[in-house]
């Protein structure tokens, strides 16, 4: 089959962001399908292509995947209007492709929601098969976060969400709450849940030295409004009040709020916090394996996050055999408790977050046990190979 794959923020492992589309694209190619990915230029991504853009795009073959990268440079630091305009331009370019080239299936993945527009056009005007993957519920999520408040914009987004679900032959949800949201809009829609996956990497090898009392907890990913990283800084301050000087918190990544977080660390003299620039995924795995004792999975206290997210960082942590500290309720918190692979705490509780870090520092055997359980969970439920097979079967049976 010829599959058109739309992902505006596509990246290979050379980038510093998620590689789900790269892995799934390779799985489709391995199964004998012809795959063309249409993407933009994302600030922390690496499409695998180099060289100049010609007539607004550059093309090439990356590990068997045909990649078309549009000259649309996107960054989370850009203003809302500029980002919205880039989303629209990407969709317009995608519509032209969907209406002009030969393909059997058009697959589109959000975010943004507008990534699905080419699929709608292909469905209406060419009767082509269209499958839509939903990574976040829009406009529910930005509405709850208060990022978008204009009622006209929210109404338009709500309409676009419903229309996209309606015209999709099938949908893929990354979390249970997303699947429920799709069904709420279009009750009879065929939906399956395929969460983010865990890579096959060598797990963290914990030291058997019980006298080693230092603990390094790491947060990886975007430093944005949704991440609620001030909660970690609150806990860092609590640790210093208790003279817990053998716990270091590291932040790997970038984002709109990073300068403000750094300023707060400097103003409050939180010397137990360290900020590290984003790094390619394979380098980050090496770094975490050598340095990290625990992974921090933190989000702002937004109910839409509880069952409506599938954070890459969680699956990276467990693939490495790192215990996870999570600060919001929902399906992943329940999984952490059920599989005994970390500590789940309530949101807005810096004291409990600090205590969770102290408990891991004081009991490295507990830390090791959590990590081993995390690795088992990774292999049993979220193996990238397992999920890739499920993805290929679902896509090609359309």
C-alpha cells in the first residue's frame, strides 16, 4: 500500500523529541508498504534531511521512509498567532498533496488538530481512506488550561474536531480519556488505544552500594505551561529547608518557560536544581542510564491530563528501569501503583513530592525494586515492537 503520513512535528532519534512516527513509519516499511511522511521543521526535531529547501521543501529517503519536509519552522516560543498561521499553512500544503498524489491511505497524527484537514479533503473529494491519530483532545485541553479563551476560536476548534472524527474511517487514541472523548463526539466511531511505547534499551544498572545516599531525579521534556514545573521547584525548596543536600533535580529540555524557571532557581538559591540543554534521544538515554536514579513525570493540575495524556517521558523512564514519581491522578498514576514501579502523589503537594524523593534516597533497595518493576512493565505492556505490530495491523486493515 501507498501510505501518506502527516505529522507536522516528525523527528528521527537525532532530534530531542518523540519518535513515535519514525518508529511506526519504519514498521510500515518493514511490512512492505510505501510510506511518505509530510512534516514541517520543528525546533527540537531532526527530520533526517539536510541541505537547502527548494521551492519551500526538501525531500529524501530516511531509513526507508520517504520524507517531505516543508519550510515551516515551528517553535513553542513563538506567539499564538504565528503558531496558528504555521498550522494553517501546513494544512494548506497538505491539502494540495492529498488532492494531487496517488495513495491508498492517508494517516494523520495530531497535534495540532489541523493536521487532519488534508485527510478530510482526501476523504470528501477523492474517497480515500483516512485514519486519524489523536494525541490530545482539542479544544478541551487548551480550554481547561486557559490558553485559548476566545469563544469563537473555541467553537471553530470544536467544530473542526467533530468534523475530523466524523470523516475519519478509524481513529487511534493515545490514552483512555482521548478514546472516550472521540466516542463522545462520534459515538459509533471505530477507535483503538495505542499509547506511546518504550524503546528497547539497556536498563539502568543500579549500584549495590547501600551507603551511596546521593539521589539524582531527572525531568525530561518541554518546559512549558502544561508541565507545571514550578511544582518541582517548590519541592526543591522544601528539600533545602530539611537540609536534604544529597538530592539533585535535573531538567533536560527546553521551552517557553525555561528562562523564568532558571531565574527562580537563581533568585531562591535552589542549588539542588540543574538545567541541561535538550539532547538527541539516544544521547539522553545514555545520560539517564549513567546518571539518573529516578524519573519525574510532572504536569499542571488540569483534569483533562488525568486520562488524556500519554507522555513520552514515562515510557522512556520505564524502558530504562527508572522508578517514576508522578504528581497527578489518572491512568498512569493507577498503573504506577498497580505495578509498584514508583510513587504517585496528589497534585499541588510539594511536601509529599519532597518526601517521595527522600524515601528513594534513603532506601536504594526500594529504588532498585521500583526500577526493576518498571522495566518489566515496559517489556510486557509497552514494547515498541508490540505496539508497532498492532499499529500496522490496524492501519492496513482499513
